[in-house]
């Protein structure tokens, strides 16, 4: 798998750190979107008025 050469902008996925961080952002972002902002505020993971988008990006 490490010998695969990806074309153009896909070459960023040759770096393991980049690929791992993008996949984690994707999977955890979906989980947080399913849970929803109201649940996260109620469970005190987020504060009222905090940006949901930036919460997903930093988590």
C-alpha cells in the first residue's frame, strides 16, 4: 500500500498523519452530527453559544 502513487491533490494522502487526521475528523464529525448540538450542550460537553462547527474541528 505504501508504494501507491496518487495523482495531484490526492498525494496528501501518502502521509499517514494527514490521512489519519482527515479520517478521524470525518468519522467523529459524523458521530457528533448524529448526536447533535442540543445533546452536547445538555451533557455539558459544549457551552451555550459555542460554535458547533469549531467544536467538531477541535474534537
